[in-house]
């Protein structure tokens, strides 16, 4: 080993014996310190800090979205609860099942309210061709109902109006309003009115999807 | 034996600093500041890291809490809302596709001059047919009024039959056919 490496203290003292060397030495140590600190401390900490900061910005955006969704859900939930009566009414007007009894009651009410006589009511489980052509979603189902009612001209027109305005949707597929023949009227057929209404209608219900669908 | 002790009470006189002495002093002073600044930067970076990490943890907890709360709504409430929404949309479609004949029938009957005669009004889709027995002037009047109305796009007498004695009385059986310009319901408000 060369002599100069044997005594590092002496070598160092020699190195730092002049102001010029000391300047170089302190400058070099400072630069090395900055470089080492940058590599092992500042840069990793800074990159980690900026990465985490970016992640936090993403988290903030997610929180904002979730909060908006939650606020909307809470508002909807509150609205839903406050309008339970309306929801229940809606489920009656657009039920899960055909509920033919409600159709009978409804049509009977309409004819009675309009001083007419519901002579006949017939149900047909099959949907009308016009309904099939509409390509509604699978949950919407339809059945047909035909009625024959007697009454005056104005009362039968009122029945048609009430049927069309009924919230339990009844769609008139076809109708005819006949004035009874004079012979029939002479034989007492005009007890409830001079006219007869025949209406073919469809009514709807909404089947719930199966669980897991 | 006396020994003379010499005390130098004069202030030591330093040789004037050279260029390198001054450079050394300057570097030593600046280097301290640079090292201090570097250390401060490190401390700042680590403190900032701790702060953002703490914030991240808090935000993660907030996200978890929000997700849990939303999970309740998704599982328990959302199916109800969606059911109502779908039902409502379906209902509106059914309503809008439904037919409306009230106004048409009212209009037709308002044109009929002699309601005591045989009269049958049929309606299906956009087609209305009126089968009646009346004098020809009334039939003509009915046809004219229907043609003048914007409710109907086309009106024509499909059938007109008169028997011999009816010719003399200008009375006969007719079938008037009209096409409706609109027969769907108004949308729900």
C-alpha cells in the first residue's frame, strides 16, 4: 500500500492545510450532501407526496360523486316515504296482477255514475293484436275486456270519456254506439236508454321481474 | 535561577486573508445555509407526506362510510325507486299510445240533425264509420261539416242505398267513412 494511504488523518490534514483545498473540500462535501439527501430523502418523499396528493384528489372526486349519489338517494327515499299514498295509488292503477275484479268495479261505477246500465262484461285473457304490435317491454301485460251498456246518447258519451280518463288505464280498441231500432224501443228495450254502447278495451298490468333478473 | 517569562499582550495580528481564505469563509457560510435549507426541505417533504397520508386515511374512511351507507340504499331502497320509475315510464307510454274518441264522438253527434233516426257510430284506430238512415239533405250536411272539420283528414260516403219509396222521400241508408287526423291521447301532465 502506498505511504499516502497509510495515515488518512495526516493525508486529510495535508489536504485541508490550505484555504483553497478547504474550499474545494467543503464545496464538494456540500454538493455530495445535497445529492445524497436528494436521492434518499427529498425526491422519494416529494414524489410520494405528489403521488398521494394526486390520489387524494381522485379520492375527493370519488367522495364528491358518492356524496351526490347519497344525497340524491336520501332525497328520493324521503320523497318516496312522503308519497307512500301516491305510490300505493299508482300500484292500484297499474297493478302487478290483472285484478279483473277492480275492472268490473270500475266499469260498473262508471256506468252507474252516468245513469246507464252495464248489460254485459266479457274478459279475454289474450292481448289484442294491436298490443302485440307495439312491442312493449316484457313486464307489461295486457288483457281484453268487452262491455255492452245501455243509456242515453249523452250518458254513453260520458262513459267513453270516463273510460278514457280513468287512471286505471283502459284503452278503447274499438267501439260502436248504436241507436236502438224503433221496433225494439217500442217493445221496451229503451228502459235504460235509447242507445247501446259496445266497447272493446284492453287493460294493463305490470309483472315484477324475477329475483336475480 | 531566575527565568524571564515573556508575556505577549499584543493582539495577535493575522496575516491579511488571501483570495482562497475569503472563498473558504464564503463557502463555509453558504454551505451551512444550503445544508440547512436541504434539511428543511427534507423535513417539509416528510411532514407533507405525513399530512397527505393522514388525509388519505381519513378520506378512505369517509369513502368506506359513504359506500356502506349507499350500500343500504342500493340494496333496500333503489329497487323500489327503479320499480316505480320503470312502472311510471311504462304507464306513460301506455297512456300516450291509448286512443281518445270522446271529442270525435261529441263532434259527430253535434252534426247529426235528427238524432231520432237509426244511427250507429263505429270507431277503430283512426277510422270512424257512421251508419245511418236519414234524408239526403241531412246526410249531405253531415258530410260537408265533417269535411270542413280539421278532426278528419278524409271523409267519403261509402254506401248510399235508397229503396223505391225512399227515392220519392229523398231518404236512405248511408255509410259515411272518415279518417281521423289524431286519435291518440294527450300526454299526461
